């Protein structure tokens, strides 16, 4: 006999969730990756830049995969456990990690950077991005798109018709233009996710805290048990993430 519902929940509820490493989910959940390969494209841009900023770097895992950094390389992060993790990972390679809130202003002078990058920022302050970019500079990022993983969100919270419009690429492009930037590339893809057991769902919702705000096992025990039964009977719970590749330049 396999582990019980209670065993699986307890294991997932106690797993550490610092940083942006999802290896705990190996074999328990899977997510298709966007076709464009953000990390590879970001690395190529960093290799030719003189000064770059990575906003909301998380634990620095994505940035750390770059082979070459510019002479000036800075990363910001707001969550203290991630600041510590990113510092450990990036300082030995000469990257300065700055603890900064995810709201304006960015703690840098005007026109400080030739390149600004970000992977899955929780908030996007276009005016600040434009301010810290040099003329001719580039913002290159992978954003979470509209209604991402909403199959799971709406299982717990019910229909969210207004929230489904959030992060729409058309709205983001308009906001970027309003801040004085020119969109040079924008592509969106929807990508299949499978959750193979209820532990994967618990871990995911603990780590990606904005999906079901205030999520705790105790508060959602009834829904978790219902979803567990459904996975046991019907197989993996399927959802779709949305990703938008965005490139914008400052004239």
C-alpha cells in the first residue's frame, strides 16, 4: 500500500520552498517549456552588454546559468531568504545583489544600465525600467501571461473572470509604450502542466504564493482531499501555464 493522503500532504507541507528551484517536483509534476529558450537568449545578451540589471532575481538560479556577465552586473530581490540564496550563488562571480522592494523606485540612477532582464517578475514597473535604461538600451524578459494555471486557481477559488485579463500582452505592450519604450518582440505560448499527486499541488501553491493567496493546507483541506480523490481516480490534474517573451528598447 502506498503513502496515504495525510502522508503526502505532510511531506509537501514541510518541504523547503526558498529560491526558484523546482527539482522537488521531479516525477511528481511536469511543465512544457516555451519554444524560445529564455535562458539561452538572456545569456547571449548579457555576454555583449557593458552594464546589466536583473530584476526580481529570486534565488539567482536563472541568472547564474549565464556563462559571461557584463563588467557591471546587478540583481535585485525583495524576499530575504532569496536575497541570501542569490548572494551566495552570485557574489563569487562578481554580481552585486541588492535587497529592494518590488515597487518603485529602483535604487539606481537614471540611465545606469544598457540591459535590464527579468524572468517571471511579480510586478512590472515600466516607468522605472525606462528610467534606468540608457538610450538604445533593451529590456528583455519572460513574463507570466494571462490566466496562467487558472485551472488550478479556479479549482480552489472558483471562477475569476476579471483576474483572467491580468498580464495580457496587449495591456503590457500599451504600458511599455506609455513609458516611452518600443516593443520589438512579443510572443505568447500556452504550455501543458500535469500534477501527478496532491503533494505536487501543495508544494506548488506554497512556493508560488500569488496563485491562491494565503494558501495553507489547513484552510483548503476539503478541496485538497477532493482533488486528491480526483487524481487517484482520473489521473494527473492538467493545467496550462502562459508565458510571454517580451523585448522592448528605449529610443
